[in-house]
C-alpha cells in the first residue's frame, strides 16, 4: 500500500491562519483508513521531495512572503513540471498568488510568479476579509479570507467555486480560487479542509489515482466537520 508523500512548503513562514491544518487533515483522514503519509517540510533552499504526491502551501505576512518569494520563483521550472505530471497541489492565499504569472503591487512593482496557474493578482487599498463559503463541484467549502490582492483568472484556469457570502478572488465576478488539472488555489484559510471533508478526500483520491491505486476511499463519519462548517457559515463576516 502506497504511503503518500505530502510536501509542505515553508511551514514556519506561510501558516498565518492555521493553514498547516490542511496537512494534518489529509494525514489524519489517511490514518483513519489504515494508511499513513510522509510529511516533508520544505524550507528555503531545501529540495522538493522527488516522490511528492500532494504539495501544500499556505499564506503568510507580506514580509514573510518577501523572504521566501525568490526561493519560490527559483523552483518555477520544477513546479511547472510537477503540475504537468499531475502532482496534486493545494495552495492558499500567498502561495496561490505565487503560483500565478505575477503580482502587481499597488505602487506598480511587478513580482513574478511561477506560471503554474493562469492568474494574475493586483494589489489594492481595499482588504477583502471575513468568513466565506463557496459552492464547488466537491460540495461547499468553508473558510476565512483576508487579502488585499485582487486576482483575475485567464482562460487556462477555472474558478474553484462561486462565492456565496464572501468576496472571493476580486470582489467583482463572484469567483473564488482557481483550478487547473490537479492544481488548486484558494483564498480560504481556516484551515479549509477541516470543514470541507469531501474536498479533502478529492485531493487524496487524485493522488492515489496518479499512483495507479484505487481512488475509492472508505466513507468516514464527517458529522463533526460538517457541523463545524454549519456553525462557521452562520458567523457574521
């Protein structure tokens, strides 16, 4: 039975709103099914595990992103190759932005991304902040957004979902996040997978299928996670 490798990008710097919880959720959902995962923290200068099955990245303070931005961009060719090879990726907020083509700051400075996702982000003076939930092909996703970057999707990316209560990518077109093949980006912190069990299992199933294993996962009792999601969506923004 394959042990999935979860590569966690910049676990110290990019974990401002508990995004490390996404790593814990995936590993626990495997353990509940009699499986396990190898979690590898990837810090500045560290190599990416060659056997990565799922790559996870979170959000961080602007200063932290500046410190790791050059390192992230230096991995561009490798990240693009991994995406083309079907490696599953879940990136949140700052990591999501860095997977795009570029970030244009509000004072006109261009920060290059790695071009895995066909998105661009522009800085603004207005912060999109509050609880949010979105409708997706994998059910409702529930989380918390806090960003001033406004993201626009190009033709090579589809939205992860549509906003219900929040402002999503840019506060204008009701899109939230982006999807390309097995690559997912979103602004939902929380961690998002703790209250979105069906989506968590979708990521695991895709990783198993890529390894040539049966992607069907045994059902779990997700009543507690779904109850937490119900509470979260009733909270005021």
